[in-house]
């Protein structure tokens, strides 16, 4: 120490940084890291100064570095203004609405109202897209919102959609076969959502069919009442399940809407002629697009 010895080195370093997540519902969260070398800070008598000691007499000795992380527990990153709080509540209300509609779909399916239950699933899809769009628009994306969205998707699309499909197939195929196919969809949805949460995001393609899109296909199939044999329906349910966990690249909606205008005329004209057949062809074309793009990428 100066004025009576060499001054011991102060060994406390605080580093504050920001950790970024990928696009979508995830956003930034503030992290503070405290790196402490093991020396103890004690007051220096007489001057009100603080010096470092090693717990014994004499100069402080080097000690192993310990890292302590303090993560902010705030659910809403950034300023907590009234406008941002209201926006945050609005976005998460949309997520909760999707969750509630998923539960309502299960209750309706249990009472045999499969078409009304399928309509609730379609509304779930709409709210699922709305909450993400609002979060980005209002600037209140957060890791909390991302987790909420994932849990609501599992309820609405991983559980409610298979239950509705099971109820619709109850009298057309063996019960055991319908149960196995629907459990397959539920399991694949859980895997797909968990993989999405921990994987790097691609701005152009999904890896596998999104859970939301698979649920929308299942819901619309029940809603419009496709006149297909039960065995074919079971096969389609299984194909959707495997497509969710596949590694095939599927274009995001932002890329699909940029297709040439003349391509959009085909499904529009087809819907005027036979809406059900057009729906089957469009879904089939999208499912086949993944393997085709994967093969093209392999050849390059």
C-alpha cells in the first residue's frame, strides 16, 4: 500500500454486455458478468479507501478466477414505459387467445363438434401469426414472448390438432390406428418446436414443415370435409408428422407470396372449379417442394 507499503491491486472487474437472440419473438436481454479473482476488498483505515487482501497478512496473492453471471429478470427488455407495457400485454394476450382457442377446440372435439373445433384451430393459426407480427411492429419482442409462443403452439397445434383429427376419424378407421397417427403428430410437433427453439434461424427457409402450417392443413382438412377414405387420411396425417421433423427446406410465407403472379392464378381458378381438389394439390405441391429443393442443393 502507498504510504506504508505497496498498494495491492484491486481485483474486481465488472463487464456489462448485451446478448442478442435470433429474429422472431426472441430479442435482447441485458447480462452483467462479475469476474472476481478471489481477493477480498477491505476498507483502508484513515483515508476511507478500499484495498485488496488475500485473507492473510501481506500482499494479495493470485487466485483462480470465478465468473458470476447476473441475468436481468425483467420480462420486457428495454424501457418500461406505459406504451411499451400496454404493447407487451397486447402481444401476449394474442398468445393466450391462441392457447384458449386450442383448449376450446379440444372441448368441442370431445363433444363431437369436430368442424367447429377445426374452426377454432384456424383461429389459433391467425392469432399465432398476429402475436409475432405485433411484437415486431411494436418493438416488444422478448425471450419471454418466444417461450410463451412455443408453449401455446404445443397446446394448440401439438395437442389440440391431433385431438380434433382423432375425433374426425373415430368412425372411419380403427381406433388404435387413429390414436397412433395422432400421437405421432403430437410427438413430431414437440420435437419440431424444441428443435426450432435451439437451432440457428434461416431467414428464407424452414427446416421441416412448421408446426403451425401442419396444424392449419389438418384443421382445414376437417373443416372442408375432404371426401377421402380413412386410410388415405391416416397416411396424410403420418406424412405431415414426418415432414415436421424432416430436414427438408420449406419456403417461408414471405418467399411464397413473391412467386410470379401467373402462378397464383392456377390455385385461384382451381378453387373456383373444385376447392377441395385444389386444396389437396396445393398442399401436396408444398410438401413435395422440400425434397425437391433438398435434392437440388445436393447436386450443386
